[in-house]
C-alpha cells in the first residue's frame, strides 16, 4: 500500500510525506523547496519531491490523506462558541471564524488541486481529524506498545488539547479540551504582545524567558486551579482587538517589533514560559491518570517547547517519553499517512523513529556542478569529517551540508552551521555575523551519545534536539557558547550507527580539543528556511560570516 500524507490548511507549515507498507520513506515541508518560510500553500513541490524520491506516479497511490477534517465540524464549533458567548461577537472574531471555515474548505479543494496537478488517481481522498493525525504521528513512530498520548497546539479544527491512549497499535480518544481554552493560543497572544510573530516566533519567547525574573504572575489570563488549566480568553483578547486592555493594564504597552528588549519584556517572557510549563505539567498528570500509562507521547506545536519537555521528563511522572520531532503542523502529514491502518479495527505499524533525515539528498556530481556554475575555487577532500573538525578547532565557523535534509524545525547535523562551543564569544559571533539575529538566541550542542552523561544532568537519548537538560556545573565553562544563561542546554545526542559522518566529525573534534561537543545551529539566515539544495547552501555561505563550507566531498573557503 502506498500512502501520501499531506498537511494543508492555508494557515502554516504545509508538508507532504510518503509511506509504503507502513514504512516512512520521505517527508519534506513545502517551505524548504519554495523558500517561503512557513509556507501554507498547497504543497505541490513537496508532493512532487515525494513522487520523485519513491519513483511512483499519482495513479499508484492507494490513499491520499490530509491531516485536517473538512469544514463542517470546525464551523459548527465556532458558531456554537459565538452563540453561547464562548467567543465575543466582534467583527474580528467573525472574520477569524469565517477564515478558519475557508481554511478547512481548502481540504476539499486540495483534493481537486491534487488531481489537477498530478493527474488522475485511484486513491481514496481521506480527511483525518487534525488532532488524531497529531496523535498518530506521535504514537505511531514512538515504538511504544502502550502510551499516554498528548496533543497540545493553538487549535486544530475545534480542539486545543487532547488526550489519547495508545495500546497494541490502536488509539482510543480519552478527552478533548476545545478551543479557545488553549495553551498554544495563550502563548501566541503573548508572543505578539512581545513584538514577535505568532505561529513562528514562539521559541523566541522561550529563548528570552531565562533572562527574566519571577516578578509577574499571569493568573488573570490562565487559571491553574481549574484542572488542568483554564485560559481566560476574553481577558486575553478583549473585544478581539490586537491587545486587550487587561494585558496593557497589567503589563504596560506592547513591545513594538524590532524595538529594544528591556527588563519588563524579559520578565513577561519568564512569566509566559512558567505558566505554559505549569499547564503542560497539569495536562501530563491528567493524561497519565486517565490512561494509567507512564509512557508519554507528545505532538502539536506546544510540544516543541523543549524547556517544558525537559522538566516533564525529569518530573518523576513518566518512565519514557517520545516527542515527535516535527511536532508542529508539518508533522500532521506523518500521522495522516498512517491513518488508513486503523481501518476495520486495524493496527498502526510500530517502528521507533530514531532520526529526522527524511528529506532530499544530493550526490557529489550535482554538488560539483553547482560549484563550477558559481566559478568557485574548491577542493575535493577524502575525509570531510576530519577536515571540518580541524577547521572548527581553529575557531572557524562552518557550513556543513551532507546527506538527507532533516524533517522538522531542527538542523540535526546535515544542514547545519557549526562552531567551537569552547569559545565564550562564539555565541555572539554567530548571532551577529552569521545568522543576523537577536543577541539572546541560544545555540544547541551536538555531542556524542557516549559522553552525554559527562556534560548533562539527567542525560538521556535526545536525537531530535527537543529536550532541555541542565549542564553539569563543572562543564558550563567548558562549553559556554552552548550553555544558556540559566545553565541549561538543548542537546542533540549523536549515534554512530545513525549518522556516522557527523559522529566522526564530533569525535575528531574531541580528539583535537578534549571536548567531543560542537555548536550546531540551522543552516539559514534570519527569516529564511533552512537550505535544501547545494545552490542555496552556496548563496547562504557567501551571504554570511561563515569561514568555510564543507559540502559533500568538497570544501570551499573564503
């Protein structure tokens, strides 16, 4: 059986994946190919990439599965909220409801667009409830037999948070907390209040939070006394305006985009992150109590909050935890593609996801053609890992372009910018001269899995860079540029059998420096998608302060 999974809602993060007989073959977000950050358009380019990789035609698909339902249920929910006062009847809310209806309507039009773009197909067009798609994406790739499944996002069709129970390849719905009682929406409102963009910049708030102090409480907007949480939506949004009077009265004026960050903004970010962590912990407690299972699977955009994830893992509430690495809406395609296996009391295929390398790759011949097209001086290298490790040990900042591109928001050593974590100034150098982004933005360490316990407290497998751990106090001065201001880090543990080239690079750096850890950030500039092709890698390299580019079996230096 050949199945195509699609995320397409006209809101953000369109994507596609292809599954054959229950095995994921390929997955890519539309933004990586179109170059439009968080591209929400019909994922034509992503679908074509799936077809090209698997060498199939549209007519060969058995199922084409969209990770969203059709319009009716979502529209009925919003109308009910408006009628009962759950949403204030304002022009903005009516417009939002209408737009959400049309975004759901795009599922039907998406099916038509598919056949227009790719030709006739025998495939069944399936529309999967959004939170069910998220839940399948977490449980279906966890490798767990039994699990509590938790989906947290801004909103699905009508859901904000949902709890599911996975057992023996099946999924049972346990509970749904409907929109607008939403942790994700709460976090997004404050993301905008702090002068950032909702649905894309929430992690900036998470990165800013450790610089703040616990001087503000947001009890007026989120009540933790009502299990597991209650978002006071009307106070948060006022009459549907950009900023409610309650927010301004308590916190002062909203920050203007690109203006200076002051202590007030840092303290607000601290309070928002703290409130989110408390709410997530309360939902986890409820999920474990209702499912009676201590294995936890997480998905939905809120599940990308690595700081909260790290606290959940060490809370004593869970035994094992799997966070689907493309936890936001792009990952809904993964779950949608597996949904047919639940038909007729069926079971999901069970295979633990151990890496995120599901995108395109490029052979050396293609890479060399690109270098020649740009008329660049380059050298062919027999051991890219050793060459890169030597350059890093000299303090050079590298572009590293190898193998298959990652799926999800994190660069995991195939489309990465790398640097020496021992230099306390490296964080500022990369933020200022390479990424051209805000000064407080942290960087992640990639380390050999074998040494994680030497550098981290509560060390565990963390292949997806989606959990935060405290760095051991004696190691914070050893790797200062990847240790955040609160003493934490968001590590990637690298395994030799999963990514041998990247493992060798880190190992070679360790032989030279005594520190088998490197600084890793995504291969892109601020506001751009992570690079996909050799051409994009070259352009980004020459548009930034990187010193060298190791791309396939070739090296380019400035």
